[in-house]
C-alpha cells in the first residue's frame, strides 16, 4: 500500500508542476483534464502526508521516552505517543477507504425520479416532501436543479416528479438514496388523528452522456400533444408536450413543462438516455451476480430503506440501523450526516471484502 501511495504522491506533484506551466494554463482543455486528475487524488495525498507527519511525531515521542532521564518528560512523551498512535490508526483507515476502487460515475450529474407509492393522496404529499428535501440539499451544495417532468396529484402532492441535479460529485452523494421511503404520520385529512403509513419511491440515476448511449431514430415514436395543467394560454393554443416511446424497450418518457416543443423534446431525450443507460447497467450487474444481498441504489429499489416517523420526530435508515431526529431539518435538506453514515458503512463492507 505504501509503495502505491508514494507513486500517487509523485503523480500529484507531476500534475501540479505541469499545471503551473504557462502553455498548459493557456490550454483550457488540457488544464481541465489535468485538474480533474489532480483533484481525484488530492484527498488521499493530503491524508498520506498527514500520516507521515504524525508518524514522525510518534517516533520523536518514542525516542524521548527511551532516552530522557526526566520522569515528567517521559510521561508527556507517552501521552503524545498514545495520541499519535490512535491518530495514525484513524488515518490509515481513511487512506484505505480512499484507495478503494472509485465508481467512475461518482462525478456525474444525476436524475432523481420520485414517485408516489402506496397511500393515496398522502403518498403524493410525501413525494413532494422528498422532492423539496433533495432540491434543498442541492441548494446547500450550490448545485443546479432543473425539473424535467412533473405530474401533479391532488391536494398539492406529486404523482411523479423527475429532476436533474447538476453539481460536482452529485451521484457520489445521492446514489444510496434509491429505494422505497416510508412515512408514518397523521394526514391532514384524518379527522380521527390516526397515524397512516405511506410510501414513495426514489430512483437516482447518473446522467447519461451521448457517447454512452446511442439511440436510433427508427427506434423512437414521438407524439406531440397539448400540455395539461397550469401554464397560461400558450399551452391551450400550441401543442408543445412531447411523449417519446422507445420501441425496443417500451420505455415511455413525457415532458411538458417547457413552452417550447424543442426544449421538451431535449429534456425527454435526456431522461430516456439515462433510463436506457441504467437498464443496460442493471443487465450487466445481473449477469455478474444473480444474488446481491443488501444492495443499495442498484437493483434493490423495491425494498424499504428508510422510515420517516413524524409522531416521534424520528428517521430510521434500515440498512445500517441508524436513527436520528429533527425531521423538519432533514426534510429541509440537512441529510449530509445520514448520507455519510450510509456511505461509511458500505465502504467498510467493501474494505472488509478487499482485505479478506
């Protein structure tokens, strides 16, 4: 591992020196390529350098313990050595996690699809709550959000909403959010004060690029129709909504939020390509293994991953047994601690598998 870290550090220094050259700085494409590679290894290099610094401190403390005749100095040196040893253990674990194989999709933008599940109107309201949670999370990270498709339910909820979130590392942060989210609360329409259980499904897909998915025009059926819902007089006069059917897979995508037929078509094609890419990846994963236990974010979307219990102000992530409180803050996008806990648990499993 240490030889590998030395090689990574040398590459980091090479990239830093290359980017400092005037001719490279003037070449935007080349500079961006080098910057992306450098950013990808910067964290592990920082940890490795910190590890070496603490390792030196530990060596100095150990030497003082062995060489000093002053009892008080030896006691101080022992405390410093104990502290440094504990820190070295923590840093080594972090370094090992950084060296785990990276998902090449981690830096991609994502398309988040939220659909009301069981529970009628309350499920639609919960879907709108989840939509707000993820868009508020995006705002906190200075990401851009763009609604690609929206189907309103009754009482202000959503039957379905598809939103694109654009920002560095979006997929790496949200890829474990896929699954069935369950809510337990008293609906506004419940006169008896009884707690209802409803669900909504969340699918987080890495945005497909044109080079990854090629769609033949002959495989598409494109229908143009009048948009429904709010939108002013334009939607009543001009057919701008677009429905694209991918004939080989029967996947159907509808976009009607824009006033321009062209923009609706562009959005629909983006969603279609992303779904086709996800379908292809799912097939590949099924070929690799037919039985994946506790799979998160890929292929296990039908399983309940999380419960939002309003009467107890409690969120439980069933995959890792995590329980936290403050649902108002969570639904306002304060979910970094939950995402970190799930990611850390999954990385620990990967690390254990790599060391086995």
